[in-house]
C-alpha cells in the first residue's frame, strides 16, 4: 500500500509498505503524537510503526521516523505507550535473534527482548536503559527456566552447538533447549547493561551443563556483533 500523510494543507510524508492497519493519536502536554501501525507481510514478518508529532498548537507536523519490524502483526496501541522518568516511550520488540542457530519454528529468541523507543517532538530514539528492571526480571525468569530444564535433561551434550544443515559456524545449531535459554538470559543481561554478569554466567553454565565449553568465544563474538548492528 501507499499512504500519503497530509497536514496543514501540505504533504508530510509518503509511506510505501505492506498493509497500514491503524492510527493512534496521543496528547502529551502541548505535544500531539500520531502513530501508524503497519503489517509488512511475509511468512514471519513484520509489525512496525511510524510516528509523527506536532510540537505545539500552531507548529507544523513533522515525521519522526519508523521502528524496526518484529515478528508478527503490529500490536494494539492500548498499553504500548509508557510514561517513565518524565519521558514518553513506545514499547515494541527486538527480533534480531530470530534464526540464531535454529529455525524460526524452534526459536526461543523470537521478539526477544522488548525494545523501547523514546518519543520527543523531533525524533524517536531507542532508549532501553530506563527499563533495566524489566530486563532483570525477565533474566531471573529465564534463569528459573534454565534450572528446570537442567533437571529434566538426560546426558550432557558434548557442546552448546552441534553440526547443522551446512558447513561453517553460522550453520551450527543449538544442541538442546538449554543452550537457547542460556543465550536468552545473556541477551537480557546485556540489555540491562549487566555485561559482566551476562558473560560470567554464560561461561559458568556452559561449563556446568555441557561436556566442553566449545563455541563460547565464537558465540560471544557473534552476539556482540549482532547487537552492534543497531542501537539497543
């Protein structure tokens, strides 16, 4: 679909995408925000959102930008806007670890974790730091899942990864569910900016739950590279 956004008798933006689903309007003091939800289409894709703002009455409307897409259709607007520390945020999801050493269907890392966009009259910016408590709570839940999974498993796998469908490190697959949970907890700690805890617990538990610590350095490097591709 093509969507032309008009305001005050002028064209603000022309968006080209999948299917535009809904629009929300939000008053935040003197600022008026508009959010547009879009489903981009595709087998495992993508909900994303575009934002506009009028800084104050009589001032021109401006286009702020668009979120990164995540798996599935766009979420409903109620509950997506959050006020924290005097700022307005929009909650979405980070889907960069989908297909991380597993298929989409088997992945525990789809839309993990939440990501938060700070809204101002001039821009939308990824700003997850005020939500450390959210990530720490989810990391604690993942830690509980790790312990439960460890008690249910049988013999230890040789390593956290095993040969996959093709050659090369990128085609190795998780040996079991436990490995995915270890990576999930690590990502949540990294989002909480607890980097030392993230890597210390990852190395400790790979050594604890597998016969070798093979692939730990490569996974650490790959996770950091993936996170470095865009703000988190």
